[in-house]
C-alpha cells in the first residue's frame, strides 16, 4: 500500500561527512508551468514501533546531539545510518509530501502518501553549489542527468525565499564556526562554515514542507506537535527599540499592548543594517529579544517565520517530534482512529523542548571548550 516512486528522479543533498539522510527531493514542471515539488522523508516509525524500547529511549533522548568529534544519536546507528537512511540505489520506505507551487510562490497541497523511493544520487552541498554557480565541464558531464532539475530547483527556492521575506520572515544568517578535530579529539583548525546556494535551497524546501504539513494537520484537527514561536513581549520589544535608537534605527509601527508587532518590523531592521559595522551586534540583540521557539500541542504560529502553521516533520531520524508526527499522519492516511494521542503529543512537546535546550547547551559548551583549547596554543601570537 505504498506509492511506488522508485523510477522517479529522487535524490538527497547533504553535508560531505553526513551518514544519515532523512530527506530526499524531487521536482517536475507541470503543463501550466507550475512547480511540482516532492519532499520524501524517511519513514522511521515503520521501524520504531509505538511503545517499544526503541521508542521509549528515543523519547528520553528527544534529539540527536551533534558535536565536532561525534554524534550522540537519538536512534541506534543501525537505524539512523542504515535501514532508515535514504542511501542511493537502495529501496527505502518514506512519507512523501507533494506540493504544487506557482510562479508567485503560492503553495497548493496535493497529497501526502506512504511511499517507497530509490534515491538516484547522494549529492553534497558543495557539488550542487558548484554545479549551479561555477560548473566545470567534468561536473556537467557527470551530472548531466540531474543538472536541469537542480537549475529548476534553484529557481523555485528563490521564489519561495522571496515570498517568505515579503510576508515578513526574519532571517538569522549568523556566521557559524566549524571546528576540525583529530582522532584524539583535539582541535586542529577553526573556520567559518560556508552556507552556499545549495544549503538555502534545501532549507526553503524543508520550510515549505513543514508549513504545508502543519496546515494540513490543523484543518484535519489532528492531535499534533507544532513548532511554536510566540511574539516577543511588549517589554522586550520596547527594550530592543531603545537599543536601536542608539544607532539611529527604530521598529516601524505602534508599540503598545493593543497592537501586536508584526515580524516584518524586525525584518525591515535587518535590511537596514545589512553590511554595516553594527550588523552583528544588533542582530544578536534582536535574537535575544525574541521568544524561544518551542514544541506545543496547540498551533500558536511561528513569529520568526511569519507563518500561521509550522511543525518539524522533515527529520525523524534525529528529532522525536518529527517521529511522533509521522506516527499520527500515517494513522490519518490509513483512515485509522486517532484517539488518546493528545496526552502523548503534550508529553512529547514538553520533553522535546527540554531535550532540545539541553542539546544546545551541550553543543555550545563543547564548542567553547574546543575553541579555548585551540587558542591556548596561540597565546602571545599576533595576527
């Protein structure tokens, strides 16, 4: 009872050192010129059964933790890197979301299906970026079967990003440090992680998929785990506005308790400070002025994305909310009774919010420790 997509041009795009692939993509152009985007996510709950020891341990962990020299996985590597990973040239069970998107970026949900895919390529972000930005004859020849699709995907991603920015989505593209370590776990180099055109393309596809699934669940009145980002408090907003005034900027709009601020006011500030010496300082202060995103069983919208509906659906290998969402959606697809799930999604929401914060603190502490260890050998040196 699965949609057979094994003959379709479906492929993964990920980091060069990635071992677990939970999302693949496909794209067709319809007769009316619209884009038909498919996002295919590993059907992890086919192997992690509800109430099993695997499920209970995944719930406790809540998320995989990624630090420079290792991964502490939510699921055993036999699953995350094996049967659940969408490796090339092997059959894999997935949940597929299909969306029709017009030239203005308007999205129409088409279908959600249990499916089976056979990924045609395991592409890396760098290869895709090189193909789109500066292709060599050797690269073009090697990927000639996939290049036209990638070019159309790039076209679609730009349309989606433009639409998202126009509605007021806030983009925080802070430079991220990438730390290289040796076999003994000692830092050997630190450099800025480069976010290229390919990263942004996959990001847009995952965002639109997450929004589409959340909207489907809302109108179907399913018990669900939403990814919620509430508006900032009036106090925090006024405080940030006072800070902005020191640089000659200000938030547009009336700031009072009766007039909720729109995320576009923050996005407009981002546009004004782009490329200025104070950009990083103001962006950091802005981020601290906003609420922390959380998981909740109620749909309260996502302020930062300026989205009415949002969830995490695309990474069930490494996040528990995605896993329980898949479980609910599969019951919905199969027409099965979905009762008694509200306590489960409430528990999952609370626990996943907690484990996410713990993972972030762990990652930050490890990175700070490695940066300190790296710089300790540079004491006395001048740049």
